[in-house]
C-alpha cells in the first residue's frame, strides 16, 4: 500500500523552489571543495561567484 517514506505528491511552489535552490547550492559547494582540493583556483573562483549569485543576502549560507 505504501511505497516509501518520501512524499511524491504536489508540493507548494515556494517550497519546491527553495528546495531546488538548496540542492543546487549543496552541489556547487561540493564542486567548490573539490576544485580547491585539486588546486584548480580559476574554477573555484567561478564557483564561488556562482554561489554568491544564488545565495540570498543575510542567510549565511554562502561562501565568504
């Protein structure tokens, strides 16, 4: 009867957009960490700028 514990129905638009942005931010932060680890600083700078662009001001979620 129940297929799992993850909700698969409709999600309010604001919540969906927030979740997508959060997922994108996490992915960019992982890519940034990998670029820094590999000493690819040009790519790291581009990722940092992209993170700053999508992060809302005052949330503290971005990169400083």
